[in-house]
């Protein structure tokens, strides 16, 4: 039975995965991918079928666990934001070498314009690098259909598949027709056990096979229903539109596009279709969200001397999200006279919530450092507490990637910096801070680590934090002297105690850990509302 639902792109993907016979989703929360896993967690069929849907400690553990589920024949989904691909890259790239058994789809949600991210990296480069097929939907309905097709493709060719979303696709809504759910796969085992052991003697054989298989993957892309060549009368320009960018093109031509359009939503690049367009058109315009990957690729595959336009040539903006309006200029169409969001609203800089425990931590830390240490440096991390860089605190000096606070503080201390302070959240610590702390312990580095524990993954909406209730034991197990693992409660009434603790641990010549612990104010509100 078909029914219609109003769904986010993330939700359409999640529902499509459930209906495709999903057995497990593995993820670490990160905007704009978080809602995929949350939707599966809340879906009644997930509970009825026992679909695994607990959060992983980081993206690498998620990728590896999903690969293990695929090994025993089940369909598994991995979800992350684009920078999470950097964390899981080792397992991701090597999974193309092992192949898969049960269907395995890796979802990367890219964030052009950096709405909540450190960069605009394009995850398609990862799949190209790994020689892995990629699917990139252009609508919510296509997202729902495509995830099932991706699982089928994965099992047919015994290869993991990357599925790429972008922020606008993930977080916009549309009506989606939803069908019935398939049964889950039964437990089974691969008939190609050799390639799962990536010793050089096996990997060399597998790599040659993967190279050959990519020719077949390209043939599949040429014939894919998600890739379409739509002819047009005006051959002065051909348009290659990738994923959601196809919508931006078509919205500018409500009566039909006069130019030929090649819609690309499945990779490897369908070069035969690209060459056909190049042979028929005087110029090509490549419209793609993210970096100019396809624009660069076709410059290498075309023998026909044809002008190629896009982000590199300046017809489209080099950075940020595309939209119907900035794509419009590439067609020589006049800009619409409509008010933009920036013209209708006043900017409001982000800030730590009133009542947030991080506020008290930064207040105490600033008091101690400014009163006692002229050249103090504070290395921070990814989380709500990154907002401590802004007014009124101006409390941190760096924020680079998940877990970098501890290792950067260690490196600075190695170079003679004192005091060298790291600020990291509880979820980020278990994500990728623990190994840095082990390095510091092994060398008895003179650093002070503040694990600001708000008992949740606050920045992405309050998901469970992997180390809740165990941070002291984890730090002691890593080797921090228990006498220098200090817990404080960040409240204004405890400010003297917090300042005293920070001073004492900075003066200790070695690795010390301070854990300010108080529940996130937003999480507390939700918990009280449930009660």
C-alpha cells in the first residue's frame, strides 16, 4: 500500500532504508545527518524488527561495525556529516577493497556554506578516491527510492555505496510516496572470504578486480534511471546538473529548459552521456553543489574542444551553497526582485544558553588565567563550548577538529608553552580525545585537560554520550593519576572551589583532568517535561 508523507530528506532516506530491509544503522550525530538515525530510532518498525540504532562513539567505529554487519549478510547503514568522513576514511577506503556481503550504504551529509561546520569539503572525492559508486538524489522522493536502489546495487556488485546529501536536501521537506517494507536478510556468509583479509597478497588481486569492476559501475551509471539526458532545442549550451542542483536549474525554466540537460545522480561519471552532450553543444555549464569535481573531471575526459563553464570559470560562485537565484545568472537571466532572508531578518550571533554549565567553566577559567598567567593558551574542540570563543568570554584560542584540543595542548607544552589548557566536551572526548590523553600520559605532559561534561551530546540535539557516568574511570584507566582527576559542579555558588581547583591543577607538573559536570540546560528541560 502506498501512502503519502511530508518528510525531510533525512527522514525520506531513513524510511526508505527501513523499507529496504535494514538491520542496523550506525552513526555519530552531526548536522545535517543527525535526523536519519533519530528517525529510525523512533520508528515503530525499527523496534518491532529489532533494528540496531544505538549511537556509535565515532564515525570510524560506526563504519567498522556496519562492515561487520554486512559481513554476516545483513543490510547496514552508516550516517555522518561530511567531516565525519575524515574520521572513518581508513575503514571507508579499505571497505572498497574488502567489498561487502549484505548491502552497505554510507551516507555523507555535506554542508556547503558551512552552516555548522569547519569546511565545505565534498564527499564525492572520497568515493572517487576509493573507486566506490556514489548516489546523489535530487529530491526527497528520489532519496526514498534511491536508498533502496543503493542497497540493491551494493548487494548485486558486492561493493559498499556512498550516498551523498547536502544540507538543503537533508533539511527541506516534500511529500513522499512511501511503500511497504521488505523483509530483512537472513544471516549468511560471503563466498569470497579471501578479500576480507587485506594482506598484500590478497589486496593486490582485489585491487585489480576493483579497477575492472569500475568499468561495469560506469556502465550501470550510463543506464541508471537516476541519470537522464533531456534534449533541448538550443544547442548553444548544454547543462550538466548534479543532485539537488538539477532542481535549481529547472526552477528557472518553469515552461521547460530550452537547453539539453544531463541530470547526474549516480556515479562513476557517465562519460558516454557527457561526450554526447559535448558533441552536440557549443559549450557546457556544470552545476554541482560543493566543489567543482565533475567540472574538473570532464576537462580530462573530453577530446572535443568545447568551452566548459561552472564554478572554476566564474559563472557560478566558487564557495557556498547554490540556489535558483545564483544559478540564474549563469543562464544570462535577470535576477528576480525578491527580498532575501538577510534583508528580512537581523543577524543574531550564536551564544551559550543562559544557565549553561559551560558558562561557569569559562568564567572561572578566565578569572584564573587572566589573574595569574600572562601567556596562557586554551586549546578547545568541537561542541557547544566552542562558542566560548565569542563574546563575552573570548576564552579559547583554537578549534580545529574533533579531539584536537588535547593533542594540540600536548604539542604546545612539548614546545615549552605554560600553562597549556585543553577544553573538550564529554562526547568529543570519547569520540576522539582519549588517544590524545594517552599520548599525554605516556610522556607525562604538563597539561591541564578540562572535560566539560554536560551529560549529553548537546550541540546536535541531546543524543546519548558514550562516556556518561564513566569519565573518571576512563581517565584513570588511561593512566591519569586519580589524585589529579577532579570533579566540580559548575554553578555560580561553587565558583571559588572551581577557581581553586583550576589553579591547583595548572600548577601540578604533569597531566591533570578536571571534570565540571552538570546536565545540559536544554536536556534538563526535556527530561523535566517528560516527567
